[in-house]
């Protein structure tokens, strides 16, 4: 493997999947090693540091922990010696025992070339890997502000990437139009108006707390306001919202209901105004795919085999693949040169299989994540690829259908 290949940066989706995997690993003791090396560090000095830590590990009292830490540091040390210089964004090493059987260690090593620069050198042995710096790299912290309100309740939240997150939910004390006994109509009307005003001020205050810092950091892409009645209009038109938030309102939408459950409806209604949102784009792709299926017009395919066949024919415009899909392409070759590809989840992939043509053993040559496989094939055939989150209903529907689909250039059957 060339240095250029070794120093290839991970894409955000690859890093996101690795973080998810590493986040689930727990050590029995402080035996999981994390080492962050920023760009520009002398790798020979890092090698000396790792050797020193391995020597210090001799003082660990627990025999199993001592052996596992030393083995993890040994793996990192050997990999560090292969790195004459740090990559442009630095490099991260994770190593530790991932075996679930006590006394039968399985020491694994992961090397990460991150998509953004590492800010500082870090080293830690712990029961879990240090992942926070990498997690921050895969989160787009720009948001759309969402406000849904009527006279009885309100919800304030964010659209961040593909996810809708709730910041505040509020209930009002504004009474209905039926007067309490003994109150004049005029007095009751004044009371309702005052209580509504108080509620609108409360919504404005919570919106300020939720969005103003984002606005001042230039991470607020816009504010969307909605609701089933007149309250949304009063909130927008009567100067309740902080001026910096009011200036960022991009649309006001009429909804069928209010409260936390209406935040998704608000995003759906406001799609034209926030069409650059990742969530909106993903939903539009899946909606188009499902519409084509319903119309049976031949412009959609789904399932791994069908999509791969369509890609080989050059018929695919856009590949849709769920970020949650767990599948790999295993490439096998036998002594007589026959090749075969098998698609399975990682635990089901064997080191060897029988060749159908000559009955010899076929050895596993390479194993690749299916998303990487599809991305490479898409590039070869000038197709686009869209990674679809399962944070929204459309993404979950795609995953329930196998997680792989395609929008077609032309019908193939």
C-alpha cells in the first residue's frame, strides 16, 4: 500500500460508521488505548513515546490488563514506525481488546485519517475510546430554527442535518372563548389578550435562548414559523421575536396542528424555503423513488442485485443507500484464477469458500464496506450517490426495503 493510499482521508459517512462501532466497545479495565497525533509531529518522537508507555505498562497490577495494554501499544507502535510523516490532518490510532471472552484477548487496531485537522495531541488508556474530537467532525452544527405555536401550546426546535430536535415545549394558560361565571365579556376578553401576550413573550424568550447564539455565530441558516391559527402571525408581525431572529425568518406556514409533533410537519411544509437542507434533499430523493415504484414506470429499482445490474448497464442516475446498512463485499480468488464476489454482513464472511468452477478453495482477498463499493461503481459509471439517514421516516422506509435503491436514467425491464 502506498503512502498516498494509507493517508487517504475518511469521508464523513465512513467516520460516522466507525465512531458508532468504536462507541459500542467497552474494556473490562482501562485497556483501550487512544492516541491523537496532529499534523507536523515528529513520528519518531511519537514512536519513542509509545515505547515508553509500553514500558510503564509493566507496572499495571492486573495481569490481563497489563498484557492487553502492552499488546495494544505494541500494535500502535508498529504502525507508527510505518508512518514517516503525519498526514495533512494528522492521524488517530485506537487499539485494544475487543474480545467478549475473558482470558482470550482479541487485540484490534484502527487508524483514522480524519476529514478535518486534529487540534491537539491526546493519549489515554481507559475503559472506552476517546471519540469526542472525531464526533465533532461529523456533526454539521448549522441549524434551521423551528417554531410551532397556537394559543394552547408551542414547540421550539432545530432542523440539524437530517435530524429534527426539540429544544422547548410550552403549554399556555390562555382560556377558551367560554367565559368563567360572573365575568363580563369585556373583562374576559382583556384577560385572554393579556394571557396570550404573556404566552407569546414566553415563546419569544425561549426562541431567543435556543437560537440567538447560533445566529451570532452565523450558524443559524434561517427561522421557520408555523401553526394552525393566528398565533404564528401575531408572533411574527407584532415584534415579539428578537430582531436578529426576526430578520432570519424565511417562511411562515399554516399547519394542521401544533406542539412538538408538528415540527416534522413544519419542515415538510417549508421544503421549498429550506431546500438546501440535507434532510429535505434526502426526503425528496426517497419520495421520488417511492413515487416511481407506485407508478410502475421503470424509473426506480431496489435491492442489491438489481441495483448492481442496473449500474453495470449504465442505467442508474442516482444510487440511494442507507447509512445504517451493514454489508460488505468479499472478493475471493482460487489458485486457478477464478474470482467471486459475496455480499454479506461481516460476521458471516468466511476466510475461504469452494470455487464453483473447479472446486478448489477460494481465499478471501479483500473485504470492502458496501457503501465504498457502491461509491466506486457510481464514479465509474458517472452515477451520483446519496447516503440516506434513518433519522426521518423516508430514510427508515428505505432501510426497511433493504437500504439500497436507485433512480434510473432509463427503464431496463
